[in-house]
C-alpha cells in the first residue's frame, strides 16, 4: 500500500475509533441521566435522555457507513479487519444500550407523572452504577486494544444478573403482599431488566475486544473458557 494511502487508512481508522468512543460517552451519560431522573422525578431530564436517542442512531449509521467504506476502499487484513468487525458489532450493542436507557427514562416519566402512593421501595442505583462501570471498562479496553479486562467484566455481569434476580423476587413479594403496588412494581421491574440488559451489552463489547486483539471468538464459552482464552499466549 503506498505511503500516502497508508496514512489515509490510518487516519480513517483513528477517526472511526474516536467516533465509537464518542458514541460510548453519549450512551453512558444516557444511563446516568435516566437513573438520576428516576430518583429525582426530573421530567426535563427524562426528555433529554429520550431525545438523545436520535444522536445515537445517527452516529450508528455514520459508523456503519464509514466501516463499509474503509473495507471496500482499503481491503484491510489481520488486526485492522478485526478492528473494523469489532466496531460494527460494538456500535450495535451501544445503540441497544441507548435504547435501554431510553426505556428507563420513559418508565421514570411514567412513574413520576402517575400516582406515586404505591411505589415499592427498591434499590436500583447500585446495579446501574455497576453496569456503567462495566461499560467504561469495555470502552477503555477497546481504546487500548486490551482484552485483559474481559474476565472482570464477565464476573461483574454475573453480579448484575444475581442482583436482578433478587430485585425481581423483592418486587414479586411487594405485589403479593399489596396488589395496589402491581402497576408501579412492574414499571420498576422493566427498569431493572433494562439495567441487566445493559450489563449484557457491556460484556459483549469486552468480548469483541478479545476477538480484535487475539482473533478468538469467545462468545458462549462461559467464564472459565473466557479466562483461558484471555490468558492464552499467541
């Protein structure tokens, strides 16, 4: 590849990487804002989270087109091709994280514009903070092409899954004890499920980084299989 073409290729890859991190920053703020709106009842903040979905969708389309253009123009191989494939998969998960944040904001709006008398007292912020941390770890791993954090992200995802199951049991108990809480409890359950799904998407992103760095597909291997692949020598 001629030197000037190589420089252009590198510049295009760097621009794509930057936009992926930009998209990640937007959806991270969406999650945090949605949870703050849930706690405070700030309806304007709910609307901001919902409206940010348009920017997320726009960036997803831009990145898809940019990756297709680079592949067609430069025909990359090895790690460069794996990086582009990782981007294509990652932006899909980031867009879905944005969708889940939007769902949380919509449920928060519904809760705070209805009768709040029968809202069960339930802790959701901790799980949200955990999945935000998982997302940050995964995006940092993407930026540094460092797959070593994948096992930690997977372990944290198991914690989030366990917390979701505990939350579900609590909410079912509330509904059984007082049927008046059923509507509000279901809305909180939808929020808890969105948080759990965000954790799944963050874990997916960390697994894509393993593929990008090592060329190994670690989906569906389980935690022990993931640990073996991450620590395996090239």
